[in-house]
C-alpha cells in the first residue's frame, strides 16, 4: 500500500529499539526521511546504522524530561533535515510500580514526567510548523493500561490515560489546521521493557523466561486471545498507517493493538 508520504520528514522519540525503531523502519520503507531520538545512554547509534540502509536516517540524542534538551534536539533536526511533518511519541517507561501506598511522590512524578510531560514538551515543538504548512501527523503511544488500569502500575496507567486525553484535546485544537493527532494502545509487546519485566518475574518465581511469559499471560492478561506477546512491527504497522495520507480522515482516535486484552468496548 502506498502511504502517500514519500519525502515527508518524521521525528520519532523512544526510537532506539522496540516499537519506535520498527515504526522508523516502516516509514523509511515508505520513503520518509526519519530522525530518531532517544537518551544518550542507549543504542541509538546502532539503530541509525541498521536503518540507514533503508533511506535517510539520522540520530539525535535527547532527554524528553528536560525542556532545554527538547528544544535543542528539535533545533538540530530542523537544521539537518527541515521541519518534521510527522511526530511519533514512543518514549516511555513502566515507572514506579507496586502497592499504591508504597509508591512515593518521586515515583509518581518521574513516571508522569517521562510518559506524559515528555509528550507535552515534544508536541509543543512539533505543532507550530505543522500548522504553518497545513499538514501534520502526530501519533502518541498510549496503552491498554489507560482504560484498563492494573493496581500495581497505577502511575503508568494514569500517565497513559493522560496521553489519551492529551491527544483528544490536541486533535480538537489543531485538526482545523490539518494536524491530525491520534493514539495507539499496545498490550504486552516484545520490547526491552517487557523483557525486563519478564526477567524479573522469572527470577522471583523460579521460572524460565518463557514460562514467565506464559504464566503472565494466563494470570495477568487473560483477555489476550492470541496467547502471545505482540511483535513491535505489529504495532508499527498501525502507527505508520496513522502517519499516512490513507488516514486523512482519522483524528482524535485510538487504535488498540492488544490481542483483545481490553475487556470493554468503551474507551
């Protein structure tokens, strides 16, 4: 399918691995010029080296929790490529977990700062140029947790519910400028984040890694009818579609990529 975005410029945060990197891969295959950003202590250089064979791809390090860093990385992308037409917010962390009464303010604030305020800071940079050009696509990563909260991940759940509200509000504010804002909500995808979760679970329960995945699916995610973790590329396909001309009448919407995990039709 021709996505109709050849020659567009995209910036993807949280792009050194997992769903962000796979989104970059699909956009490059569609002829998009892509800038990746992530923290400097990750594998951004390796991701850029891998993906550059597919098209123009650059990497710019930055921390979405620091306003100065956000301004700097956007300035560098503009200088090297031009104003991005597409922004994908894939940066995020599980954050503080555990019993609600045991999670302190610092845990809550760090989780919200990365997952929600990081998106706010990045969108603040993305939107003005998109409005001027009369074309823009923003896709924010939410989660099944946003509408189906889990009691041991409440900071994460609240941050992702905030993403849904942020996206809906931005879609109303800037849809008239043809800046379309939507979300994707994955569930239990095979990424470094869920790898770490499963390694910890395996150690705590005396299970193998694969046994930990199976027991987690059975006990914690029984609604996932395909009975497996999702693949990053399965989420990236939905993101790439929302970034495209094929999604030109989709605004303020959310696509679940969750194997049926969410139990309700609402939300």
